[in-house]
C-alpha cells in the first residue's frame, strides 16, 4: 500500500519556511481566520464590480468571473512576492470611472477602456521596477503616514455606515442618520454591538464571528435571503466574451492619454495610501517609517492590474478591507492564500456567498475604522505645521470619498505650511515634486 511521504509536520514546515509565521508572531489558525475575515469584508466586489461594468455592455457573469480570477491571481502574487496579508481585487471608484467617465462620458468602448487599463498597468510595472514608487512611499512625511492610516480608518468606517444604512443622504444636511426602524439598518446597528462586545472580550476571530452571527440574525428579520441553491459551476464559455478582448491599439490614441494618466494616478496613490495605512496598523513599518519589501508589494499590485485588463476588468488595487484581516491578527502572506482560496471557492458557491448581507459586513468595516483611528496619537497636534496637513489629509478621505484626494491635499499643504514656517529644509525633495504634480492634477483633471 502506497503512503504519502508528506506529513502534516512537513506541510507545517513548508508554511513556516515560506511565510515565517513564528518570526511574525502569528499562527496558522490566526492566519486562516484573518484570510477569511478579509474575504468576507471585500466579497461584495464580486457583485458590485459586475453590476457597474455590465452597464457598459459587458456581460454580468463574465465580469464576475474576471473579478474573482483577477483577485485570486493578484492576492497570490502579494502572498508570494511580498509575504504581506494585503488582498487585492478590482478597485471601487476606478470601476465607476471606467464605466461612467471613460465609456459613457468620453464615448470610448469598453474594449478600449480595458486597453487603457492594461497600458497603465505596464507603466505601474515599470515604475515599480525602477524603484520610483518605493521612493515615493519613503518620502511620505511621518505625520502624513499617521494621517493616512487614520484617514483610511474614517473612510472605511464611513463606507460601513453607508453600507449598513446607518447614514444616508439628506438634502438639507448632505448626510443624516438612517432609519433604525428598517430591519437592515437595525441589524447593522446590532452587528456593531455584537462585534464590539466580542472584541472587548478578546474573542479570537471576533470580527469574523460578528459577520457570521449578524448574518444568521438577519434570517428571521428578512434581511438575509436564503440561497436558491448551493453550487454553480464556472464555465469559460461564460468568461469568453470579455477575456483578452482589450483594445490596446485604440488605447494608444492620443485622445485617451488623459484616461491612462487618471488610471495610473488613482491606483498609484490609492495603493500607496492603503499600504501605509494598513502597514502602520499591523506594525510593518520600520523605525524610519519605511515598509520592508514595499517594491515587491507594489509589483504585485502592478501585475494584478495588467492581468485584470486581460481577464476583462478595471484596475486591480490593494484593498483597504485588508485592515479587517490585520485587525484579527493576520501578519503574513499565508492569510492571502486563504483569501485567494475563498475567492476560488466563491466561483463555485456564489449562491451561498451572496446571502451575506451588507448589513453584516458593515459593522466589521466600522469597527476596523475605530481601530485605525488611533494612528492620530502619533501626530504632533501641538505643532500646527504638522497638525494642519495631517488633519486635511485625514478628513478629506471620507469627505471627498477618495484616499488619493486626501493624500494629494496633504502633500500640497505640507510643504506650503513648512516653507511659510521657515522649515523648508525639513521637506523631502520628492515631496515638493509631488506637491507640484498634485496641483497640476487638480488643474488638469479637475
């Protein structure tokens, strides 16, 4: 009788050698919980991304396949290249820009728009290989790094409040409180309390348990819909209408250079902001505030965008929801293996994944936002030339609904305030360059 020479100990040894769990003070169990938690908080992209891109004429089911496939590949690249628990998928905001601005607003076909995404991805790769992107991360002032972490916390908390219906648009005050009498809104509020209590009691995997318990509680409330089935086998014939259909030649036309630049700009600084913010929360930054293996992390993001365009989706980027996995202890790329595995399984079990309501994942985002806001403690609030740029960067993220815009405003205000305060030498040369570029960005792209 043949037996396998590979034992559980050997498997554990491979995991330890590859991902250095002990060195990063984590365990297999913790990484598994972190990977699942990250997936649960970003699984909405499986449905939201196709719903947006399908308005351009791209088949919904095909985009869903492209979304899952690009998330799997890019998340695995991050795991093996950089060994960080940062998951990736097609980015929100960028998909809306793809559909509503590029296709509807400028009149380009979705094939040409995919070509623009591909070209921007190639530029990402070249910038990453040259080390320029890493230099930009290293040039971010310490006070802005703290502000970015806190700002992202406010941003994802705001997203959670919206997803849970706890805040809503109000013509008189712009935003207002949601209707707690609605079952979904009530469930989201209860979910916050459940998750907060579990965290206060230091329950392992508290955020994941919060999502699952809230989903179950949503069944009698009519918020959690029961699945029509359990399995749905993926098929390449479903994917074929968009796979490899990008029009690179059309995207090279001079009229679309602005589009390529916009994809490049937003992905570059969304990724940088997410890496800094989540890395600060996880304790990955060194004493100089630098992220080890940053270039490898950026390469994973860049290659993910290139592959995503071929698969048939808009720009792939590092997800701020990775903070939820970090919050439960995720520290290595092994968590990413779990997240990627969940995306793979989701391609077969989409009917089950679909039952988790936004009211169940919203509390996780709100609680993680509360965890990330503590980064403000590292800002020198008594020094206005440090405090003002940090505050503007931090508050602009939720108010403009853009991490990149918050970073841009912070970079513009920081050198201006420093120069006017007679501290021009404290500002890194790259910071001055970026400030000028950001000003031009606002003038040119509005």
